[in-house]
């Protein structure tokens, strides 16, 4: 009997957030199972990120659309609902969510900014095969609809939209499980409002964001059924003297890098005949 066709994109988010994070992603690709990455749409050092990506041409690249942290690509006066008085994005996603609940996030401003981010990356000569959102804000309906509209405009075929089913891991850490449960509900609501592009691969790793260890990766690999899947990860290198960024839940990026490059994980991929691929290979 033929082995089931299991296709897996291992996507590392946050490329360009810091040089150490980008270096860790490159290493997780060269020495581990990472096949794809998401480059921040408002990355501060686009030239540096582009040069680093040029060193790994087999690594798939998407745009990590950002509406929190850093500056917008659009002029701040063109997206006033998305920025603070200093012309920068809010630091935390909760602030944007609160504004959305109060009806203060116009869809046209969201779409304008996301379109500018994708255009910026493509104009830099970087091929883009998928879109996702920083801190998963694309599961808010107003943002999800904007992501799909931008994907259609730029001919990008992949959109992260499907959340994994609840697992025991959701219960062992109640706070993180509650957050993932909220994401699941928002994802369901948003997907009902989207068109033909809403059906991306099932994505895994929401609860463990920044905390994927070898055991959890092996568990996820063991649960994959036939069809396309995405494992979301956040590897990075230590950079005690580099720029610091505020991270939710104290991400253990070095630990994820170690897990993604472990011999056990690479062996498990081969034993299950999992086909590692990029987003573009699924389309």
C-alpha cells in the first residue's frame, strides 16, 4: 500500500525582526527542516534581509504582514487609525483588537497598509508565495478580508487561515490554550467571510509559539494526516549585544532552533515519508 501523501511547510515567522532571528532562520533551513519563512512587511533593514535571503535561494518566502511594532510603510496620515500619535504602530496586538471591537479600524486603511507592505517587498525583487500576519492578527475579520484582497491584487496564492484542532497541549497551559481557542473562533468567523483563497493548509504550532521543543515537534509530525500542513515556528540565535525586541511569553528562539535541527526530528520526517515543501509547492 502506498504511503499517505503528507506535505509539510515548516515556516519560520519574523524574518528581519532582528539580525539574530534572521540568522537563526537561515541556519534552521540549512541544518534542519525549515523550508519557508515570512519576512516582516515593515522590516527596518530591507536591504540586509534581502541579502541574507539571497544566500538561501531554496527557502520559500512570504510576507509577514505587520500592524503592530515598528512604523507603517504607508505615510502615517494615510492610516491614522493604525498608528499612535508618534506615527508608529501600537506595540501590542491587544490594542489593535480593542480598537477593532470599538469599530475604529476602517477596512480601507488596513488594506492600504497591507498592500503597501506587499508592494514594498515585491519591488525589492523578492518573490512572494504566501501571506500571513504578525501575531496572527489576520484572524480578525477586517484584517482577514484585507489580506485576501491584497493577495488577489498581487497574485499571491497562499494565505495562512486554518487553525489546528484542539489538542492536549492546549489544556496543559490554560492561558496559552485560551488564546489559541480565541484564535480558533476568530479564524472560523473570518474564513466564513473569505472567498476561494481561504483554504490554506492546516497550520500547527499556535499554542507553542516560541516554545516548540523536540517532543512537541515529534508529536505533531506523528499526528499529520494526508494532505497539506504548515508548522509555524520561531527559531533564532542568541544576540546578547544586539537589538532587543519585546516578545510575548519570552520566546525561546534558541531552543526552537535546536529542536528544528535535531537528528531525531529530521529522522522522524524521513520515517513518516513526509514531503517537506514550500508554500509555492502546494499551489
